[in-house]
C-alpha cells in the first residue's frame, strides 16, 4: 500500500508520467479522470502530445463505492493499483484516497496541479495528502517567455474563477518572474 503524488504546473508532463506508470504496472489497475476534463477525450487520459490511456470519468471518487456496478467495476477488492488524473478537481480526494491507501491497502498514484493561477492550493485538499505519500514528484515545465524552469501555471485571460479548464490559449507555464505581475494575493 502506497501513495504517489505527481504534481506540477500545466504542461509539465504530469499526465505523461502517470501514463508511463500505468503502462509499467503489472497489477490489476483502475484508471480514473475527472469528468470535467473533456479537452481531448472523455473516456481517456490524454497528454498534450496525444498519448492516451483508457479510463473511467467521475465527478466524485466516492462513486467507486456507491456506483461501482454502473462503472463496470466488478470487485474493487481485486484492484491493486489505482491511478487518478486531474486529482485537484476531486472534492473528495482526501477522504477517498486515505481510505483506499490506509484501510483498503491499495497503491494509489495521483496526478494534478499543485496550485492554481494565483499560486494557491485548490479546495480539494489534494496537497493535504502529502504527509501520507510515500513518493512525491514535483515536475517543472519551461517558461513560455524566458524558457527558464517554470513551476507555475499562468492564466492568459481575465476570468477570475479558480477552476477554468483550458488549453494553451488559456494557460502557459511560467517562472515566478513572469507570473508575479498577474498575482492578486495579499500577504501579511
């Protein structure tokens, strides 16, 4: 039983790393994506360069326990590895992953953004799972302006809601120098 967290900004290779680990797994597996991620294909996890892997799409992970027959999951007990992409969007990620790892002895690998366009955590509590994790991978990208290491996702439009799913026309990876002009956070 273990938890691996793959995190980083947009275009850092999080889904690619997740798919690599899915392909390397020799155990029974379940692959999940958030239902709102329909940028490329709602029945597959798809990387920005077109690699993909078949998945189920859920709004809430709790459906694994309450709606498993309709999801074609015949026996969750027989699944050893559970892979979750776009983890920051699952409002119940903390409780469900805790239960899967601690109480059900599953290997869980989650992938997601570690911060929003204002460098703030998502309300999902994905980052609260860090103390439980046996492995944490923080990926970086390349700043779209200076080409230096980028740890942040810069939103290119003026919409202010925290969750706005989009492609390169809405987000670009950025270094701190090239994102700080758009930050609206006040520090004490």
